C-alpha cells in the first residue's frame, strides 16, 4: 500500500493511494521518497491511476502528453472542468483515473 500526496501552494492537491505499480515510488512517515524506474508507464494494470502535467491550454501536442491524449482522449471534458494552473483535472476510463496537473 502506498500513499502519494502532491502538495501545492495551498496544501494537499491530490492524494493517490494503493498504487499497484508501486515499483516507482515509496513513502515513509518521515517524508516522501521517489525512485525512478525505466519502463512503460502504460503497461500498469487497467485499474492503476496515472497522473501527468499539462499546459493551461490543455493542448497536449507533444511528448508524453500527446500519448495521454491519444490513449484517453477527453480534451473537451477536461476543458469543461475549467481547471486553472495549480488545479487538478480528472478523467475516468473504466476503472482507471487519469489526473491532469
């Protein structure tokens, strides 16, 4: 079991728990520790949540953002959520949640 907390200016922005692909990070009570593992992010189980950073215009035209856009779509849905810089927008695809930071 793993709990990841992402902090913003005004406190906790997002909490993600029970990450099945927990090979990539671990947490201790004394703080958060991150460990990078090379591999295919999209090979995680279908109920594993994913998160990545995007620009305010939600364009997602290059890099891994373009891959998220191709795999999960939902650009109009994300724009309707009206997220501002520092907010978290979210899509749900079956059992998976995708967080856009």
